[in-house]
């Protein structure tokens, strides 16, 4: 009977843990002050492996979002569920003095996190992440003008496998330099849940996180890829993050959007310098 109740308690705990977060998968490794690695849209958390492995004196906590790399899809709105569950995860695990490293969408989540629970976050590293992508990609279009069932979304949802593979190839080629990395990005896109890939991106385009940036006191390092837009990309970042009080910008030379792929050694050096301060 005692064994039965022990098994029952374990089962209840496992159910509780699994229900605690459904919008992302968590991988934890190492010990020490925690570094939270947040990937960009469509990526597996594995995109951070060659970075986190070079920081052995810290605990690395890496997320992969629902709908990507085999994580079960969730309902919509998608991004807001991840945001809420991420905040809850940090609080429930009593994570303190966090260094949060976020790429693209992961940078958005990092900003959401420090806005919600600033005392738990020691510093942010935003890797080629814009607080309002819509302003750059769709200037003049309000968030209200975007919907899940828009014409472009319908086109992507109805695209056959061959055409979608071409689409994925074109996307990947613009985001990383090495052919092997492009192939990996393409594979992640093709493996993604199609509805999450399409509608989740609509969630991102609706975001405008510039409001409230002036209230963030946490140090923020903003890393900007120099390809393909060069100095223009840096100026765009400076404009969008102008309200941040405690910030520093650095350009990743000879790098496309996935800086952790194109310039991993440089990124590791930047992180090592930051966490020593």
C-alpha cells in the first residue's frame, strides 16, 4: 500500500510539472549562476548548444517553443501563452540573478521578462532582436490590420510541400552564412507545425514592446548583425531602443541574423566579458 501511494504521489507530481508549462520545452545543464537561452522564431533550443557549452561555470536553461522541434503545438494566441508561462517558470523555480540571452523573438521574451519581474534579471543580451518588427517589415500597417486568416497566411497554409521547401530554403539562405547552418535552419522550418509557423509569426508582427522600455533599469547588451543592412541595421536598433536607459550596442561583423551560427566565438567572448562584470 505504501508503495502504491508513493507511485501515486510521483504520478501526481509529474502531471503537475507537465501542466505547469505546455508552451515550451526546457533543457537544463550545469551548475552555477543561471543563463536563460531563448531561441528565435522557428528555431530549436539546440541553436544555442555551441554557445552554452563554452560557459561551463553556469547553469544553462534553454527553451524550445511549442510547435517547433517536436514540441506539441498549443492554441492561439501563441506568443502570449509563452510569455505568461515563461514568467511563471522563472518565479516557480526561484531563478535569481538571471542572465537572459534572447535571439530575435527570444529577445522580445527577454524584454517581457525584465518588465514583469525585474528583480530576478541581472542583465539582458538581445541578439538581433527588434522590439517592433512590424515597423521595419510592414511600415504603416497597424497591429489591428493583421489577422490569422490574412491572404498571405492563407497562401502559406495552403502551400504544397515542394513550394514550401523552396520558401524555407530562401528564408534559411538569408539568415546564416554557412551551407550546413542554412540546411539546419531549413530543416527546423520544415519540421515545424505549419499552423504555428504561420500564425505564430502574426503574433510577433503585432508586437510593439517599445512602450515601457524607459522603465527598465537592467543593463542591456544589444548585438546587431551587420549583414545585409550594415550601419542601417544599427541605426534602426538605436532608434527602436532609444528609450532604454542602460544599454550598449555592438555589431557582429560578417554575420547574418543567426549570430550564434556565423560568429559563435565572438558571441561567447561577449558573454564571458559580460558575466564577469
